[in-house]
């Protein structure tokens, strides 16, 4: 229950990227490292956002997208299934960005996540003995 309260997508990604079974002690270690760094980073980012020029602050907003891409690149490089699902997710996200899809961004994200995950599970199921279970 404690891990569930403190778990973020980044902590989850780091925890499952480690080979073998997911170890709760490893996850706690990641949490103890990442959470204070996140808090201090948020504080310093808020301070810097009030000091730096607005054009520079706007440019830094791209860093969040870079961080998410950095999370998926290592897995996509080593696994063609993950790479194909990432490409499909990019394409579907682009298609769903057009105006004729009158769905809110949050619902669109949840819908695409569930659909792409389900497609991945259906077309690329893990076999018994796979190390990714």
C-alpha cells in the first residue's frame, strides 16, 4: 500500500526495467531517491520559472516530453514488439489529435492507453518462462 501511494510512472518504469522479478526493496530505493529529487526539482523549477524570461520557460516545457521519450527508448531499442507498439501509439495519437475526434485530452489518453495495451497483449502475449512476466 505504501508503494502504491508513492509510485509514479517514472518510478514504475525504472523498477520494471531491471531484469528479473520486481523487488519491493529496489522500488523503495528508487522511491527514496526519486521523490526528494522530484520535490527539489519542482521547487527550483518554480523559482526559476519566476526568474527566467517567459520564452525560455516555454522552451523548457519540451523537456517533459523528452523525459518520457527517454523512458521508452531503451525498451524499444531492445524489443521490436515494444518498438512497434510505440510507433502505433504515436500514429494513433496523431490521428486522434484531429478535430473530428471530439474527445477530451484525458479521455483520449486513457482510451488510447487501454486500446494499445490490449492490442499488445492480444497480438504479442507473453509465453510461459518469458523474463518480462
